[in-house]
C-alpha cells in the first residue's frame, strides 16, 4: 500500500523546510515580498504556521495519504517553532 523506503530523505526535507521558513520569517525578505505584492495583510505571521502550510502543500504532492501528510506537516511546524525559539536573540 505505502512505500516508506525513502524515510531518511523525508526527514532531511522536513528539517530543510522548517529551517528555511524560519530564515525567511526572520529576515526582511518576507516583509519586502508582502509590500512588493501589495498584499494588505500578512498571510503568515510566525514561522510555525508558514512551515506547516508550505510543507502541507509540498508533502501532499509527494504522498497520497492525507493523514501522513498532515502528520509530517505538523512535525515541520513544531521543528520550525523549536528552531525559531533557539535562534532568538534576547536583549535583556
């Protein structure tokens, strides 16, 4: 039914998506893209939700099982939250 033989590369992709979304959200690149596209609101406000939705679309294209896709996307969002918390600089 389901071929899980490519598990190691899935986890590398998951970490890559999470790290890239944190990088995009922490740099001014995201704000510039929103202004350039003239979007009146910011569709994603934190790296967790952006990583979840981007990975949901990405993994849905790779797998036919929706439950497995949501599971991987939830893990991606959680990992993005952990990366974001660990990379924050506290001025206090």
